[in-house]
């Protein structure tokens, strides 16, 4: 389970390797002790892997830079995610759809972790990186599910594996004809 691995191996600050080189600051992960009440009413159909995460913890900060707080990923709780989603839909209606969920935000920049929540589309549950300036058509799809994203992010030790020169190649190939490696999506991934 990715969350148990993160708690065990990254619960205390430690060095990470990004792209074969030592990260210049110590990273750690922290999780809220209490789970999220996922019965809160909302209009989105949420993927199972997101619900499973919230059933374990309501909030998390993954691979946070312990020196400056300028690196890492904050996974929002349901209420915060819905508020962040609404703010983005109002500010950028041409890029955020009614079926998107802003699940997280990256520390130190304005990138967002966006989950596709339209069960009638083939990309249901996929994970995109919402870029602050680029249009939606330029957003990389970085995993087919949140569970897969977590596993890849853990394996990359918090590095943005989808960015040019990252661990997984020049540019993350999802959305093209390339198929992502399978990591065990679903409850086993969390």
C-alpha cells in the first residue's frame, strides 16, 4: 500500500534522489490522522482510488521540502478540493470542466493535480497536471488513476516524473498511443 509505505519510509525527513542526483533538501510526508467523511454531498462522481485515499486520511502533504516548504504536493480534503475546483472553474472556465476535481496543489509553483470525474468518458479517473498558464490541451495526463499516480510519485521520490528529463522519459507519453506500465491500480495501490 502506497500510503503505508509513505508513512514508514517518508514520515521523517530524509534525502531523496531526483533523476539520479541527490535532492538539495530533505523531504518528508505527513498525513492527517483522521479519515475523511466521504458521504458529504457533492455533484461529482469520484473515482474509487480517490475515495479510498480519503477513507484513510483526510489530508496529506507528500514529499514536502523541510527546509523551505517550496517542494511537495498537498492532497486536499474533499471540502477543500471542491472549493479549489470552484475557484478554478470561475477563474478559468475555458480550461476546467464541470467534471474536474482539483485534488491537489504543488508547493512552490502553481501546478494543480486534476482528476477527471466524468464517468461517461474514457478518461474517467485519469490524472492531469493543470498548468497555470497553459491551456487544457497542453496539460499532461500523467496517470490513468490516482492510485497509479501515487505509486509513480512514490517511486520517483516526489520528483515530477512527467516533466522533461524526468525519470520516465522526456515527456510523459499518456494520452498518446503509448500505454503506461501497470502498477496495481485500485485498493492495492493505496
